[in-house]
């Protein structure tokens, strides 16, 4: 599903202009409301193009940026005030993991050998303590992959 800025703003309980302004502030959109940098081609925004008949200039091209369902969830997360998290008791907080990848996966470890999964999700944690808290709680709050902690990603790239 794709949403216009008006539709997305209504779902996020804000105004269209405020939403666009916040997305520019977060560097998700450029000054022309087009997907910026790393947000291009990520399935967060879709840009529709077309033409319309202008009364004096004739056929005029236009672009329209739409927000995907995945993009709406990422935006909802990014617009959530971070102060709320610090106001709650840390022991009451649900462990947090970041969705890194989805798809087929083969896991190899010393204890169980090789195990292939047709549908799997890689969830990355900022620390071993967070991973253990997730296992202990039996649940995790998932965060979209665009907000993956750079330190966690760096550790994965270098086997750390």
C-alpha cells in the first residue's frame, strides 16, 4: 500500500506540511520532497512521475512522492519522541532488537551443526545483555533496519 503525504499525516496524527518538514529535518527527504540519499530505492518511498497539461506551458512533467507501508512504520518510529523511553522504568522496558534482514538463511554453529530456514529474520542487538534480556522475556520490540546501530553493523562486518 502507498500513502500520500495527506493520508500518512492523518495516520500519524499530524499535518501534511509538518510531516514533510520533519522528514526533511530527518534527512529522509530533500528540499524537493524527493527521497534523500540512503532512503532511495529502499522501499520506503515511491516516486510517481507523469505529465499534466499546463494552460500556457503545455505538457509539463511532475513527480509525486508516496510513502509505502514499510516507510510509514519507519517514519512512525522516527517521529516517536525519544523522551518517552527515558521516562519509563528500564526494568519495565521490552528488550529492543533491530530487524537487519529477512529471507532464507542457513545457520551453522558448533552445538547444532547446520540448520537451513526457508523463512528467517536476523535481529541485531546493541549488546549481549539486550539479547539475553530478549531470550529471558521471550519477546522483543522490533525496530526497522534503517535505524540499525552503526556499531552493531560494524561488529557484524568484522565478525565481532
